[in-house]
């Protein structure tokens, strides 16, 4: 090692799902939405003035926070926006998790949480899910430096009730509790209605899943202005302008189209329920999912083998080589046509 | 203070220049380019398929690193891209400045450096510029945890020669040396040609200034693959997908148009030289600038008063209320027409 290499930070990063460059792939591996974003995107594209690109964007991203405030019936001061919910949660970790006590999150959950904790040198403990992949509330009653969990959880898809979320909040009023609701629109009840009662609650959502805009990188946190201000101070200590002109302009145009949003959700939920029946009939087992993916295992066939086989058929699902979940596949809900091709390939595999 | 507020990070953020929402403003306060981006942007907009927005972008941003590699005659493994050079430098601070010894940067320089250092709890020392705003190389000969300086420096506009840069490198072979070249294209010689000789050199550039794309948020670092890999590991520990689909697509289309790039630069440099003469004739003093701004002071008139007066005329320049430079204005070079309006307003002010 050369001397100049001595102080280079060495860290094990999060590995995102593949973004295959080959064509004609059925991509069920990163929980993207199979339907295009709301038609307002096309109109926004047409009316976007490219001369705007020479100017820095609004550092406060007001056009987005104002539209979000309208949609949720809250104030713009309740919203922090970032480059996807990953950016938002990363800023939240830096802003809120500065205690000497460990933060708490489930042992099976979004695997970025431990990466951020390592990155920012935050201590953490990971209470085990029960045998049905449910979070055990009582594990979160002890003293801690903060709490974060996704609802529905990922990669399991399991939803906890709003009563459950409130129970966690009731037992954790002296730390910040983050509920990561990336998948909430696919069948859950948002914790947003608890914001009035719990000033220490931060809810995180995203444009990447239900709003079909993973490629635009827009996520947001909803919370009381003390939390939002603190996050903005951290953000402004790293990068003044995180949201580019196109995100601000195009992103702000799609929020008000509630009908398109709800129609798209209804289609995905319908396909998900069909998928559950089909997979069950093929012998798969999975916890009930209220998200846009299913976390499935099969007694007879190894998940890794199925994963590799599907890849040869140009069908990408997600496989985690992680102890405890290494015999599971996380399958994103695509269109009905895409899922039919998946079922066909699975049947072929099992017939072999 | 409520108990849940106890562990919230309190930090003094960087304050960016105003992005006024009023119309018809002459905006000479954030060093934007007065000319629109290359015409390829409009073509890229037309051909951009908005359905792409439902998919996550390529986490490796290959389309950008490949085009940059072609432009500079290097390999894509030599490039790291981020959300503006602020994102790039912030990642570089986290990646490279992990020594117990203080990093070094000039006392008058880009004011984000000390914000990042505070944010990431990096010790720093700030050797004083000399009376002509030049960096004193010998101040950087002592043991340190890393070196960063802009060339040309900001907000002074003062350029150091490549010999000077190499002198700093020769004396700092055991740490990472970052040369922040946001303004290099306006008359300086890039340190890129020293990369072969110094493996510990990282050069940072941006699309925000010379390439008229401040609103797209694209910055990049050029260095040997060991440095670039280490930065990517840190980036992938925070956010897998920082560059959205539009940045990747539109950004990649403008790089090869060298003629438009050089023509725009020539126009700005020409206007800058005229501006120097005009300002001198009005009694302003300033270090010679090789950037797209001039850092000017006047013996008779207080900078703050001029700044406030110009604002009433809807002309925005930058004023820093910082000891040592609080009688200076940083004036971005606009079009000839914009600068004529500035001169007119200044003459009016002085005639009063």
C-alpha cells in the first residue's frame, strides 16, 4: 500500500439490483412500476424550456414541496425532498441518529440501513423478526438512539397496522422514529395521520414505486418543521442544489393527478393478488404482501437455481445471498403479460 | 428542548447565492453561464423517451463516464460523476480525508470547504493568501491530512500556474491533493496532464459553468482508478442512483460539441476583458481574473452599499459578509448587454 492510500475510507457498499443493458428483458428485480408515469410528464417535457438548464435550480425545491403540501393537505414546511428516498433517509440518519445508544431496526429489512449506519458510524441493533416475518413491537421498547423500519417491510412485503406503528411511537417518544413508507400505497395505511400526535415521527415516501418515477430520483420526508429544518441544515451542509431543474419541473406536474395514480395502483394490486394464487398453486410459500413485490420460497427448488434459470429466460427477479433469506426470491409485480411469462418459465423449470 | 430534540445534529450550513423568483433580473451572483447550453440539449429533449422515467437509472452512469473519457482521451475508469461538483467534492472529503492531521486549504476560498470539513468532522487549517490573493506554496509543505484548493481560486478568480500546482503535488505525495477546477476553462491550464505523474491527484470539474448546465447538476472527478473506485464505494454507501435519467441522457449528448463549448468560452472571456477595463476606469480594484467572475472592491464606495443599490435596479451580484472580504463584490460575467446595464447602474450610483 502506498502512503497516500493510508487514509482512504474502506467501506462495504450497498449493492443495488442489476439494471441490465440487454434488450427485451422482463425486469422484476428492483420493484419498479410496470406502467409509465402520469401523462402530465409528457406535457411537462414539451413545455420544459431547456434554457433553464443554465441556471441553478431553486435550492429549496419549493415547487415540489408546495405541490406535495397541496396533495396531503399539509404545509410546505412539513416536507423535505431529496434524490430518491435513499437520499432522504441518508440525510435523516445524519441528522437524527447522533446518540451513543444504538438505533434499532429489524434484522430482515432494507439492507441499506446497516450500510448508512456503518457509513456514519452509528451503533445499531437488529431485533429478529418472528417466524412469520412480523416485527415484534416489544423489541423496540428498550432505550435506544432512534428507530427506523419500513412499512410494509422490505424485502418481505409484510404490512404492520397503524396501531402497531403507534405502539412503537408510544414507547419511543424521546427519539426520532422513521417510518419508511416506500411501498405504503400498495395497500397500507400511512402513518401521516399520526404526525399531529407525535412530533418525533418522520414519514418517508418516494416517487419511485407507486408514481412510476424511479428514474427521476425524487423522495420526500414528512414531519414537523423542527425535523424538516434540521434535515435542511444537514442537506445544505453537503449540496445546496440536489434536485435538478428537470426533477423539479416534471416532478411537480404529476402530483395532482390522483386518478392516474389510483388507477395504476389498482392494476398492480389486482395483478399481485392473481400472482399470489398462481405462485401458491405452484407450491411457493410467502408471507402475505401488501407491496408491489412478493417474497417467495419453494420447498423443492432452491431460490438461487430458480433465479439463475429465470435469467437465462431474460426474466430478472431479485435474489439476496444473505443468511436467513438466501432461499427466497423477491419478485416485483409487473403487468399481467409479464407475470404470465414468469409463470410459464417457472412451470417449464419445474417440469424439467 | 424536548428529549427527542437532544440528538438532532446542529450545524451551520453553506448559504448559496440567491435564486430570485422575480422576473427580468440580471443575475450576476452565482457564476452561471449567460449563454444557453449546446443545441444538442434541445435534440436530446425531443428524443428523450419519458417511459424511461419508470426505471432506475444506470447506477454507474456509464453513458456519462464514457463520453467524458472520449472527450479527454482517458478511460471511463478515470471518472466519477456526481450531482454537481459539490456532490463530487463532498464524496471526496468523506473518501480521502480520514487522517488525524488537519487538511489544508486557503483562508479565502470556496466557503463550502469548511462546511464539509465541519460536517464530516475533519480537522483543517487555512493558510493565509498573500496580499495579492495568491496562494503561498510553502504553506502547504508541512505534514497534513490532505490538500484542496480551487484553481482558479474562488471567489478571487486568481489562477495559479501548472508549475505551482506541481510544486504543491511534489511536496504532498503521501496525501490526496484535490484541485477544484470549476473555472479552469475560462483561461487556465488543467492539472489533468499531471495525472500520469501523480497518482494521488484528483481533479474536479463541472458542467455548471463553462458548459451552461448549472441546472442539470453534473460534476465529475478525474483521477486514477484506485481513487475513483474508493469514491464509488462511498457513493454506493449513501445513494446508488444519484444521477437521474435526464441528467444521464441530456448530459451525455453535449460533451462532444467542442466548437459550441469553445465559442461560448471565447465570448465570455472577451466580455470579461472588456469588463476589467470598464471597472478599472470606474475606480474598482481587483486581482486579475481567469474565471467567469471578477472580485472587485472600490476605495470610495462600500461593497455592501453597491450590492444593495444594484439589487434595487434588479441586478444581483454576490456579496460575502465575511471578515477580510467584506468590502468586495463577486460579479459574474454575463452577456455584453447585461454588463452594459451593470456599468450604467454603477455610473448612476457613483454620480448620486
